[in-house]
């Protein structure tokens, strides 16, 4: 006798995705919702309306939950609800993220901790919550969405790079730790994506003031880096859906690698970092910075 549709649905793997209401997360949500998955999509409670606006609605195979990843109770509730609804979690995609544009001198403790909380601490706590079930079933996938900022740092993005470097280091250790249990860990590293996501980059109080004041020592850093990044985003041919496809590949490959380039430019940066002498590599990147001769024109306070 042929298996029932309900039995077929119950056999589909379950994936939990954070930051799924916009951009890359929404592109991934669309892919997973139309594929052989049972899907738990999460986003900040204030952003849940974006799902309906995008035509993504709850159904037999899809649950939508409010989740502020920095809130411990909401993290636990989201994982508990996924287990209650579908009985297991086979994959976790840590996609939620935030970025601050600021030189190191312009970041205070509150902003530094906010950056680390979203991009590093929250993903690690979600991993801790799903791992017991994955270990028990001796299978699972953890995909942490990193960035080229996790392999190379850019000026005015110091704490963002720090958060992604931390995510990469912890994920690499985790790769060794959970491999004996049949759990695969992958870092997907996108580079520049053809989108307006850069417009969501936050300024700290001090970096915003520096951008406004032409006499500030770091004014030229911000004045030239922001449009530089915007141009690179506009020139990129990599769409959010392309990166979402790469994440889906990490979820379905028999033996996914620890690191996967999310875009062609990310692959290029990784190759340059490997083959170029480090001194030459950093000198070349420094010379490529926009209007670098104007940086540091005002050195005083």
C-alpha cells in the first residue's frame, strides 16, 4: 500500500531559520518552503508582517515564529515550539545578523556587546539548544551564515569583523566536536550581494557624529567607505537567491565542507589570502581603499 501524504510529510527533514523575513533570509525561506522540507521561519516580532507581504504563510509544512535572537526565553520558546510542532530539528540556519559601521575608536561597550550578541552569542546559544536532539538522532546540519568579514577585516567595520571572526572560530571548533555524532557544521561566507542590505548598516553615536563633522579625524573614512561599499553591492552579480541556493546546497550535500564561499568574490578573496604573501596582501588591499590619500588629513581631536 502506498504511504499516505501525511506519512510522507512527517518524513521530511525539519529546518529552523533565523532572520528569515527579509533579504537573504527571505530568499532562503522561499526556497525551503517550496522544497522537501518542514520549515520553521523566525524573525523579530516586529518584522513578522513581512512574511505575509511576501506571500509566505503558515501551512502544514511551515511554521512562522517571532524570535528576537538576543532574548534567551524567546530562543528556548522557538526551539520548543519547533519540537512540539514537528517532533525534531534536523537543521539550523543561523542567518540573523546586524552590522555596525564604525572605526574601533568610535565603538563603546553597549554597541560592541550588541554587535557580538546578535552575530555570535545568539547563534552559539541556538546551537546549544538544538545539539542535544541532533546528537540523540546522530544526524544534523548547522549552517552559520558568516561573511567575507569573517576572513578579512575592512576599515570602519571593526566590531562586525570581530563578531564574524568569533563565529568562524567557534564553528571550526564545533566542526571537530560534533562530527563523531553525525552532525555537519558549515560556514557559508557571502561577499558582496546585489541588494540594498548595506543600507541597514548601523552607525554608532560616535561614528554618526564623525560622518557629520568634516573636521573629525575619521570623517574621510566614513565619507568614502560608505559609497565605495554601495558601488560594490551594485556591481555584484550575486543575488540573495544565489546565496540562498548555496545555503541550501550546504543543507543537502552528503559531506558539506566546513567553509563554503557564498559568492564568487568571496571565493576570490579566499584564494588571494591563501596564495599572496601576507605583507603584500595587506598592502594591496590598503592601496585599493577609496581615496586613501585623504584619510588621516585631520589627526587631532
